[in-house]
């Protein structure tokens, strides 16, 4: 188990909240994503998995949209494409939410 140490100044963040700014140097940190936390390889892997999941959702959305297009062409109706487009839109929203999560505040 790794200690939660500020990646910039080395301040002990173990008593601090999961996400926030370092009390010592005001650097943004996230224990969840491992951002600006010293030696948090496991947390970085988790963050990478989160991004992979976001990309997988985008791929799923594109496949859904393609299936809707094929169905609409085969059946000669626009309704399946409209339904698939809504599903794809929801998947893209979920992907966007996954990808922007744990980003530092401006
Ligand atoms: Zn610091």
C-alpha cells in the first residue's frame, strides 16, 4: 500500500480528502486517479482502465449506429435508425462523462 504523498512538494495527504488541492503548495491532486500523488502506479492503471472504458463506449455507440443504418436500409424504414441514434447518443454521453471524470479543476 502506498502513502498519499503530494507529487510536487511531498506533503502527507493521507489525512486529506480523496480529491482537492494540496494544503502546502495548492497543487491539484486526486487519490482516485493518482494525479499528483507520488508513486501511485496502481491508481494510474485504474485511471487508464477508465479511459479504455470510455473509448469502448464510443466504439459501442458507433457499432449501434452502424447496425441502425444497416437495419434501416434493409427494412427501408427510418425508425430503427432513429432508435439506434438515440441509443448511440446515450452511449456517447456516458463515454464523455467517463473521460472528463477526475480532470483537474481550472
Ligand atoms: Zn504539495
